[in-house]
C-alpha cells in the first residue's frame, strides 16, 4: 500500500516563512517559486499555512493592505496535517471532507513536506495505469497460466 512518504512526496524543498513576514512578501515568494501554498514556521515548528485562497479571501476580497499584514494575520493557524505513513486515500478523504487543496505532512514536531491535490491526482493516475496493465495481462494472457 502506498504511503504519503515516499510514494507521493519525497525529497521536497520546503518553502517556509516566519510569522512576521509581510503578506506581500509571502505572495512574491509564492509567485517566484510558482507554488500555491507556503508553510509558516517558528523555530522550525509548523504553526500555519498560507494558500492562494487565503490571499484572495483574506486580503484582496477584504480590501486589506498586503504591506501592512503579516503571515500570522492571514495564515490558517494550527492546520490539520498528515503523517508520512498515511495513505493517499486518507489524504484525499481529508481534503474532500474539509475542502483543502494542500496539507502539511509532519512527523511529531518535524515538518516533512506538503502534499497537494495535484500530487494525489498523479498517484491516482499511476494506480489506474497499473490496474489497466494488470487487467490486460489477465485478459490477453500475458503472464497468465500455470505453464
């Protein structure tokens, strides 16, 4: 059975910001790195997450100044997390139930990575391809028989 680590994510370069980082700086980091979410840490411990959705709903839609707000003021504090041993199915279930597109992965207080719905979609497609190959082998006799 596949696990979040290493089957879905491994060797990620985590992008983190401190709580006092200005919202505009966070947006610039997300733009420059071409990512949709950043993790907020203090002393290497996860304290929050900021997503594109947070940027639009909390800053832009609210008519607030991104130069005046800090990461702490716009982040989702104490976000739900996944454990490295969790399965992609568990991650998808949590994302659907709670309307998430990104989930941090932690092992105790250690930040391990972040999984996105896009990461899970790639694994889902891989599993479908493997299933199709297995079915074709069975139906068309490839590796079939007692020989």
